[in-house]
C-alpha cells in the first residue's frame, strides 16, 4: 500500500493584522475562560496576572493552532497585556524573526513566572540570541528578567540537542554567582538551570554536580537549597 503523503507544514504568514483580528482572538479566549481557572492561577499556582480570562493552556494551544505562525499577530497580542494573549504570542511568534530588542522589550513586561517561563520555553530558546540573553539577563536585578535568564538557560539545555558543551560550562559561574538570591522565583529558576545542564550528558552532569556540592554547603540558605535540590535530582537519575 502506498504511503500517504505528509501534510505540508503551515507556512508563516506576514499578513497585516487589524484591530478586528486581535479583538476576535481575544473574544475566543474570553469565551474559553472560567472563574475557576482564574482562581486556581493565583491560589494553586502563584500566578498573579491583573488581566486574565482564566483559560487552560490546552485551550490556548488550540487557538494557536487555528492561527498558525504569525509574528505580527504575536506582537499585537503581546501589546494587549492579557495573560492568555501573551502565552498565545509565544506559540504563534516566529523564532527567526524575533529580534534582541524585541526580547528585551517583552522581558521587561514579565510580571509572573508563567509568562516568563512560557516565552523562554516555547520561543526565546529557539532564537539565535538565546545564549547572549542568558548572559545579559542573569546579571539583571529585576526579578522576572533575572528569572528569564535562568529559565532560558534551562530551556536551551532541554531543547537544543546539538549545542556544544562549552556554552553550558561557561554558564555555570552565572548560576553560582546568582545562587544567593533569596527571591523565590529567581532561586527556582537558578535551580532549574543547574539541573537542566546536568541532565544533558555525563560531562556536564559531573561539572554541574561539582557546583551543586559547593552550593549545598554554602552559608546562604538559597544557595544551599539550590545545591541540595540539584543533587537530589542527579541522584535520582543515577538510580534509574
């Protein structure tokens, strides 16, 4: 039996986006929202978003699928300030068209961990500017910009299978230097990055383990927590 031809991938579109187009997307998100999800966002997940419809991520992905890749739409959605619209922007934006200035502009708008992590995990780590932003953002003071630096590092570690070891080895001092930041979202981002690097291969796990061991005996509570968190993760992997 002859094989079925593969369906061609949807091509990105650069068609002009009107206010009506954006309004229609927002209306679809509003219809999919619920009070229960909005309540769970803050009470269960610690997501503080002033403008939110309460749409589960699974439904946001369905809306993204109906739009396809559309960088102009992504930018317009981001500018609305709606929580779900910004998550949607991460899914419909075109990684090759994302500029360093655009990344900085969107990062400055981060006001909760979910938007920060989703942008890093679904979009920013696929751009050619990822490692440069890791270096720049991890040195910033703003809580969610700094978290973005480490969330981006963790996302690249997970997704970029072809990346060489060296950029990750060079990132370990960034992790160690930020490990004494007591802010919860920064601390968890630093831990995520360290664990992500250690999961790539044996060489990086050995280097990440050395850092984790030093941190686990630090005088700083946040650093100790990060070190022990990573060591537990690495021990689980060895036990498998």
